[in-house]
C-alpha cells in the first residue's frame, strides 16, 4: 500500500519546484491570479526575501506541493491509498482527496498564513534526544507551564512552542535531562495555545465553505487518524492551535498495512522523519521515498 505525505513550513527553499512550473502552466497562472504576484518567481528567485515569511511561505508551499503531486500522478500513474500532510501539508492531502479544488485550497491557505503571521507572540524550539514523557516531566518540574508540545515528529524529536522567555528558560532543564534544545527561526508560537485567537478567527472564516466527500483517507494532524467525514472545518480550525501528531500518524499508516511512504514536495524533511520512525521501531526503512 502507498501513502503520499506532504511537507509543511520549514521545507521551503529558494529554487524549489524547478522543472515543474513549465509542466503545469494552468495551475501556475491560476495561483498567480489568486495571489496577485508571481509564485514561481517567489519560489525560484525570492527577490524580496519573503519566502521565509509565514504569509508567503504557506501559499508557496501549497502550490509547489501540488505541482509535485500532479507530477507524481503523471509519472507513476498511481493514486495513493492514504494521504497525510505535516501542518500546512495537510491542505495538500485534503486537496488530493478531493475535499476542495486547487483555488479554494489556496484561498484557505492564504487566510491561514495571514492569521498565523499576525499571531507573532512567542517562539518554537526543537528538543532532541528525549521522549515526550521526558520533556513533559522536565517542563513540569521546572514550572514551565506555558510551553506546549507543538510537533511530535519522531520518538526523540519534538518541537515545543510558547513564550520566548520560557523557551530560553527550558534550555538548562532539557540539557539536565539529557536532551538538546535548538531554537527555531519562526515568527510565532505555532501549534500552541498562543494561536487560539487565530484558530477562532479561522473557524469563523471557514463557516460559509462547503467541502466535498473525501475519496482517499486523510490522516488528521489533530487526531492522528483518518478525517471523519463532515469534520473538515472543525479539524482545520483546531489544527492551528493543536499539536501535529506526526509520529502517531506515521504509526497509524504502518499499522494499517502501508509499506511505501513517499514524500511529495520539496526537500526530504518527511522522508527523514519517516526513516527515523521506522528505525526506532526496528523496521527496515527501504520503502520510504521522496519525490523531490
């Protein structure tokens, strides 16, 4: 069985999508019309240095991820049995499953990116070498109660999110527990309670939308299980302020017979995560692939 997984913010780089823009000119033109600027120029040249800004990163990645998906369908001729995406990438998974069309998804992503960019309090940091349970213990024992677990990526790689002063204060307790804390260059405390206002605003924005029946099971970041039909709005709004349960999502795929997991999008971030997850489980990683 085959699963396609789509990367999220952090996977972007100048030059991404090279060779794909010419293959799918209709989608590129449609994106330019919605965005009001050349998305191919942003991705290939980044002349104004905006590619790392959340409000630009998210729509750019959404477009590039979809071009990778179109190329994968053309080149391989096989639809996946499951789809999943890491944070922003979940929109590409929903698009692949037929929840909405390309333009609708792009408009949703633009609004999401703008709301998340405006919630510019706090920061994020990667914690390496500790389990979720060990991190929670270290934070609790040092009264760092305003930090949330934002991304549970692998057994020994977790992202924490919250106020900048508590991120800084967590470095020593994490080190004392045997881990390493690496601050991330982000503009806000994504996937934490600091995003509650953005989540509520996005819920209001989603209210008039109607979504289609999902053709392919989409693994939800919030639930680490397939989207229930009819709960797309609720889960997309909740996702902004909820942790990305990536480790559990991959484990769900493996437990349900998926042996080939392919990243569809720029870079190899998810390829590396899935490989690490399988190694930690003592499984061979040879069926993990990247389309980029």
